[in-house]
C-alpha cells in the first residue's frame, strides 16, 4: 500500500468511530421528529461544514421544531428570531446605548451573538435586516459603532421560509442566498409517518432530549471533516457539474440553454467540496465517492441557478435542471 492509502485507511477508522457521535445526536432528534431523514442529514452537513442552511417548505412540516431540537441536543448557545416586517437591524445585531452614569456609549449585543441562530421565516424581514445578517453570515462578525465584534465559534444560521405565501414577504437577495451552503426542501410526511406524529402528539407531551455534543466536540468534528480525502477525478467531476450549469450546450444539453439565466457561482464548487466530505463522514468513510456528490447536488445547486421567464412559463424547476446535468455529466 502507498503512504497515501495507509493515511486514508487510518482516517477511515477514525471517521467510523466519530460518526457514531453524530449519529447519537441524530437519534436524539428523532425522539421528537418523525421521518425527515433528508432534513436531519442536511442539518448535520451544515453543522459539520460550519455552513448555513436554508430550509424551505410549507407550514406544519416541523422545520422550526427540527432546528430547535438540534439546538437542544447540542451543548451550544441557541437563539431563535421570528422575522417580521417591522423588525429592525438593531433587533438582530444589537446597538450602542447611552449610559447616563458614565456619560458614554456601551455595546448591547443582539441575539445574533450565539452559536446556532434560527432565523424563522427569514423572507418576512425587510432588506435592511437581511443585509445586517449578511455580514454575520459571511464575515462572522458584527459591526456596532466603530468596532467589529467577532461572533462565537461555531456560528451557524439555520433559516426557514415558506414558498407558497408571497404576500408581505421580501425575497432574499441573490448575494445572500448564495451564502447559504445548502438549501433543503422539506416534503410532506408519508402516511405511516403522519400516523406516528398523530400518536406521539395526541398526549400533548414532547419527549425530552439529551445534550450529546459539546462545543469542543463539534469543533473537533468540523476539523476532521476537512481532512476527508477527495480524489482528483472527483474534483474534476465537481467542477464539471458546476460549469455545466453555466454552459449546458457543452455537454449536449442544448434545450437547457434558454432556460438558465445564470449558472452556479464558484461558491457552488466550494460548497460541493465541503458538503460531499460531510456526507462521506456521515456514512462513516474517510474518503468521498461519487454517490456523496450526487446525493447532495440538488441542495448545493438549487438556490444558485437562476432560471429564465421561459423556464417559469414551462414550469421547469432548478431540481429538474440539476437532474438533467447529473444524468449527462460522466461519473468518474
């Protein structure tokens, strides 16, 4: 065996053991959340990648409850903000207040100074608030007055939005949407899952959960995920997927060209790198395989591809575009 193969084998053993810690956290969340495996996986991927997650789904699908339960399972500081049209940036980031005793201004930090921030119905807040959150998401700092204040580590934003009601909402700017590592879509539960939800909630009592991951463990796991091995052929595959969304004609998808206004940005390539390694970690592997990339592809790309009016008229979705790209780009 080569030296590299030996290192990957050792990493594989370590990852297999550490993945059990994450699985223990998922099992705790499952005490409260029925089904929604894809959502729970994406929550963990965002956590392991130090990324932000946008969750979209109709009301009543336990989006908020899932993120809130994650905050209870992790031994991290958790804050929830209900975004409303009258919310001000200071309500999120904090402000400078005048202290009469000293005659000076003092910093009063807002709820964004936390480890896990749940931005509930993020598209209901005006552009000023969304811009204030943008600095926190990208720079992991908040500027109050003349001073920039670092946010605690780890820091992640889990945002929810409702896709069916547009009245009284403010669509997220493309620059901010691109800052989200993943965009997960939550579907209706299956018939047997809905019966389980009914049986669990008929008593009106929420099962208690146990904190299983401390901040030090989360930071250690995040560092481990960055060590996951990605072969050069897979790196080429990821780049091919992303560039195919910009130039679909080059891979023979001529019909897609008039449907795509803008393809995925280079952030998609970086997101693929991080998210595919996190998927490999969740599966207990120290190396990435093509299935990891394909499994996370829609979540990485669906919010980074802008469709034309023609696509909207033909009811073409970004998920459908991604599916065609995955079918056409050759898998290594």
